[in-house]
């Protein structure tokens, strides 16, 4: 098994549709995927085994009037058969490296305190856990 890593492009649409909800939360919505892949501020790091996607890390970089750009890591997923092989860590490093090349001053992610696998992966990718209490406020759709 030789896993290849690279940033996703519109040419990966068919592979994304094939992996669908085995890797993502839901099936791929073609129009949404096209918009995502064509948006310069949205980024998708992909891991391939042959022509099949086995892992992904998604994120976006954003601007603010008083700060340098930052990268938000939105989601990381690795197919079950490929977990615990360092794929998630490599995807996060690739995504964060891309953010740095774009001028992002930092990257950040949120995960549940109880999600020990995600915390291990993020720390293994070079992140550091902040001990600040966070309150999540959700708004209805």
C-alpha cells in the first residue's frame, strides 16, 4: 500500500463521488463539491490508494480586518481500513502547510474533549492543545 497525498482539484470530483459518505458525513452533492473545489479559499487535502480516495482534510482560510489570514481545519476523515497509519496526521500537515504558503499566520481546529483519537491525531500533526474553556453557540438554520 503506497498512499499518495496532494491537494484536491476539480479533477477529483468523480473520486469524491465514489467515496461519498464512506468518508464524508453525507453523500457528495455534486453542485456543492464543484463550488467548493472552485473556491480559492476552500481547501481539500486528499490521500489516495491508487485512484481511490482513502482520506481527506478540509478547511478554509479567511481574512479579518485586523489580523493576518488564518486557516480553519473543518474536518478530517480516513476510511476505517486505513486508520491508525498516520494518514490523518499527514493530511493535516499538508493542509496546514498549504495555509502557511497562502500567508496564514496560524491554523486551528475544534474537537470534542472526549474525542481522544482526534486529539491524538491533531497533536501528532504538530498541534498544541489550549486549555481555554470554550463555549459553542449554535444558531438555527
